[in-house]
C-alpha cells in the first residue's frame, strides 16, 4: 500500500492500543468516543488486511502482524513528534530544568555522586530526581516524558527506544577486610562454605545471577536476605557474610566501608549496563544534553 492511502491518525490510534490495550482508555487519551475508536480500528484492519487486535478477558491483544509493526510504527511516530516539536538549543548553564532518571539503588550509589558533581560544574540550576525502574511502568512513563532516561539492565525496553551501552561489568565477591576469604584466589568450595548475604532484586536483571548459581549446582549457606543493596556495606563491615555484587558497586563501597572485593570463583556472565531513552525525545535538545553528559562521564573507552 502507499502512504497516501493511510491516515496518520490511524497509526497514532494503533500505537495507543499497543500501550493501553483497551478501547475505552484509548478513547479517553485521544479525546474520542469509543465508537469512533472502534470505527477507526475497523478502517485500519481493512487497509492492512489483518485483525491487528483481538478481544480477550485481559484486553486487546496484538496479533503477530501487529507485533511486527509495533517497533517501526512507534519509532516513526517518535521521530515525527521530535521533528515537529524542535526547540531552541538547551542552555545548561542557565537552565532550571528538572530531570528524572530511572535507576536501581546500585545505580544511585555508582552514578549519582559523580553525576551531581558534573551538574554542579555545568548546570548549577538543574535538579535531578530518580525513580526505581521496577516501581513504575517505565515504558509508559518514558513515552509520556515523565522519565527522561533509564539506566541499567532493562530488556523490557525495546520497541520505540534507543539505547547505548555505558559499560560491561562482572560480578565479584564482597566482604570485610580481614575476612578469611580476603585473599587473591577463592575456591568454589570456600565460597560455598561461607555464610552469604543475598540481595533479592526482581526485575533488575541481577536476580539472574542467583538463578545461575543455583542451576550450576553451587550451594550457598544464606544467612541473610535483603531487598536492596543500600545497606550491604553496613552489614558486611561488621559480619563474616559474603555478598555477590556487581564490580562497580564494589568499587564504590570498598573504601568507605573498609571492604575487600575479589574475583568470583564461579563462571558468571558479564552484564551490560545501558542508557535508554524514548524515540519521541531523541532530538529534544534537553534530553540530548543530559544523555551526552552521562555518556561523556561514564562510557568506557570503546564501550559505547
């Protein structure tokens, strides 16, 4: 089919249905009646020769063809939106803009001290807030412009998003200085025999490491389980517990908490930490400035 045969508003409606999965919600978002949305969907079905969305008890589910269209349509609409909403160049030195970044508690510990210093130097009027990647519907919040960037291991952000790698990192063993495992090489037997602190962080990607250790048949004597990484420095410095943590987190915690980190005895995969942003804001000067600041500050040499 030719583009001249297609009403762009039908693609906007298609994109809304991908996000909301309910005709009533799409009607509210677009200021239309439900019959108008249903009629528009019928037109699009006829034009494309596919049902596109099927009614189910859990909402309108996309067909395989609709899922195939999802990424290019979302990307194209985002680029059109950006082109039509170009603004003058962002001036960080005089701006009082407030940005929101999605990240985990690991991200806050690793990124924020350095990032806030860079903001102080380049954009003293700019403020920053963070949200947990797992505490909000990140995809919808970023599409709506409520979250500007997200940083982490986020496989759920695909269609309609750009991403760039900051770095890869491995996992290490973290413990107090003077611990009996505070030595250059730790055997699997010594690792298994130790008492462990485990962080349960569903939805962050780091939980897969615990699953991999279990599937590999590596037994751990877990004495303490916590839901986040914020307290582990305080806990490890006064106990004989050992934690498996990302290397860059360990780098931030060894000196202030008098901890030691060592190569992990298990064969664990490296993980890639990426920056994500929505295609709708790809050309927005303020978003471009912020992510460039993050890239310049944290991208490994050759890692971007």
